[in-house]
């Protein structure tokens, strides 16, 4: 699973035929986004929720990148303005 994530940079939802807390914890520990047992009655609902959570997290990560870029641009503009004010005072 770790190799899959490393090679493809893709979220992993682990599907299993059994409900096992130890396996579930280990899959999450090693990078799976979620663990869904196929034999439970609500497995399709849990899988749908897991997929929606992954898609939501991907969107949140994209939003974070956009916000960081915006903050970087605003910081550059602010520092440029401050430098201009300082230079104006020094030269006058």
C-alpha cells in the first residue's frame, strides 16, 4: 500500500472481507484514507462516505495551496510597499 501511494500519489481506501480493528488501525497508520469491510450491511454507504471524504480532502488541500500563494503574494506586495516608504524617507 505504501508503494502504491508513493508511486501514484493517490488516496487509498482499503476494502476488506473482514471487520478487524487491528488491520483497520494498521491500514490507517500506513497511509490509507479509510478502511471499509465489504461484508457489513452498510458497506456501500461507508464506501460512499469514504470516497466523498477523500474528494473533500483533496479540495481542501487545493484550497490551502491557493491561500498560501495568495498570502505569499500579499506579503511580497506589503514588503515592497514598506521598502518604498523607507527609501522615500531615507532619500528625502
